[in-house]
C-alpha cells in the first residue's frame, strides 16, 4: 500500500463514474461491503446514504472505511483506498446526492422524500492493480 497523494492515472479512474464497493465495520468489528456511488471531490471521496442505512451507523461508530473502484472498461484495473470518514453531514437540500446521480445517470436523484447524509472519505493509504499497479508492490 502506498501513501497519498495518488498518481494522476489513479485520480483519472476515480474521476469516472465507475463501479465501486465500500466496506464499513459493524460495532462487533465484522466488515460489511456494499456497492455504492462515489465522487472524487478535491482529494477526498464523497459518498451519500439514505438516512436509514446501517452503514451510516457503522461509520458513526467507527469511521474507518475501504473503497474499491473498478475501471468499468477493465475490472482487473482497480484502485482501492483505505481511509476514514472525516466529515458527515445531512444533505438537507439533496445537493450531494444530486451531484452523485448526475455523475452516474445524468439526472437528478429521483427519490426526494427521504433524508440523505453525505460523508467525505480522506485517503490514508491506497493501492492500484492492473494498469494502475503501484511499483512498490510485489
């Protein structure tokens, strides 16, 4: 694993609306992985959750997370980050979920009747594979 900053090739993958999986930790330490939308946001990664999601409880209990982003054109090429949620806040006007939805679908998020919560992940370590293999790796 390498320390930030990420090389531009990895950032280029993170700027795209690629498939991704986030892993959070339950209160008993058990990891839980879930597919998620993400958005590269000036060196941090934005994720957004419905106010009733269990992963929100996990993040509030333990902010450590991992996120793996698969290059949609070549899933062997991927970037994995290990980090922590540095900021959590209500997305009262749905601005953040609309940003994510625009990124992935080109439209505003359709469900407007539920509260949303945004979380920003700061990257502590990362690694890439396939075309993004870090030269420090075996």
